[in-house]
C-alpha cells in the first residue's frame, strides 16, 4: 500500500514543542492493521519517503534472541544523554556549561565517536562490557540490515558504502550504531548526527504492553508497531511516542534503532593520530590476541599496498588469521570448513579470543 500525506503542522511550530510529550487524536491517520503487509508513506508535496513499514519482517525466533541478549542490558542502565527525546533538557546550574536530559533506560551498542575530539572513535562501553551478549545478538541486528537492504536498496547502498569505508560498522551491516531503549516514551525530537542520505531503522520487541505509537505530528500520522515489524523512517522529521501502558508488571517494550553516525566517516584520519601516539599499545594488543590463542605472534606476510603507500599484511596461526588492510584490522576465526567468524577492529578481536576455550 502507498500512502501520500500532506504536512499539516509547520516545522516552525513543532520546533517550539521539542521536548514535549504529545499524543494523537481521533482525526489522525493511524496504521494499526497488521493484515496489510507493507506500507510506503510519502510526503505529498516533495514525494520524499516519510517511512516504509513492513509487518512481521523479522522472525519470532530472532526477536526472542534480541530480547534474551539486549533486554537485561537496557533494563539495567540509565542514560541522561538522550537530549530532547527524553524531555526538556536541564542546564547544569553550577557552571552553566553542561546539559542533561531526564534519566531514561537507553544504551548504545556498536561504534561511537568522541564528542570533544579527545578520544579515538571506538567500540562503545556497553559493547565492551557485554561483549558476549553483543556478539550473540548480532543475528538480530543483521536481520534489521537485511530488511533495510531489501526494502530501501538505494538508500542502503549509499549508507553501506560510507559505513564500510569508514571501518567503523557493525559486522556485515550498514550500521555503525544501535540505540536500544527500554520502556522509553520519547518526547518530540529529531535525530541528530546520523547519515542524512540513509534512513533510521526501527524494530520493536514488546510484551504485555499497550500504546507507544510512533507519531509524526507534522502529518498527523501514528504507527502501531508490533514485535518483528520493521520501519525505515526519516528521522529528521519531528517524531515522538504516545503514552505507554503496561498490561502486566513484567511488560516491556524494547526499541532498536540502527543507523550510521556520519562523523565516523572522518574517524580514520583522526584515529591515525592516536595510533601513531599509541603504537606500542597496538603491538601489545596484537601480542595479547595471539597469547590468548596460545600462539607466538606470527610473522607478517605482505598482501598488498594501500593508496597512501601503507603495507597491507596478514598474520596466520592455526585457525586464526589477523589481517590489516585499508587501515582496518579484521580477525578471522575458521572454526570449521563451513563456519568462519569475522571480528572487526583490534579490541573487539581481543575480547573475542579472551572468552574462547581453546
């Protein structure tokens, strides 16, 4: 189904309502019917995509995997860095310098850059602290990616190209980052920092809970998302959620938002400074990787030369091969003739071998 909607509320009005919690009314267009498998929603005037909805896009088994590995993490941790999405921002009174939002259950997985430029682009804290859960939950994130690729192929290709060239992307996806929210009703906001030529990718997993419609007030549009539904959306349109009501005390709503942070495309140049400064740390991590798999550090085997004259190489030991190519490290674990795991970047590779029993 295709749906064309006109903008009703001007952006200038919505801008003044940022941080406020809004709800829909009876005259809104509501997409609730799960019998309609696919809906494309466009702006009447610009013909640009507002959202693309696919019902039952991700299997219950994969959604159950996501709940198993990510619900405990999101439920356990609070964040005050969600900006307007968490409600009106409060300014620190002591030094009038730092802003913080209301505390909400929200964590960031994958890769992130430094807001002040003093740290290299890196794997997020939660990805490191819960590395096994992060790795075991990858099939769900990769299923989101499959939906993106299938339903929005042109936008996907643009985003995948810039993500893969950055070196900071979640394995086999066009995403650098996944935001995981637990029972979080967002206030009116627009997303910032994501790649503008792509889409935000949204999947919900919920149980014993009602409400939480995704609202686009400009178009007076509300979308009811069920577990396993996939939505590609223009996150630069003002959006928020309707109230969330638990049916039982253990009810939950986990929302997963996959995207590429545009600033990560500049990370290679910035990270080179840190690599030169901390070269000994890179060598130490490589040494630790092979120590964990009970091997001496193998000799480098040249495999090519980069456009800037850097030597590409590989180090192989047993079933493991560490490759440096295109200013990116990848560890391959050939578990069997039919199964090979690929881990991007040195520190994730170290965390991976650390938990292996060899």
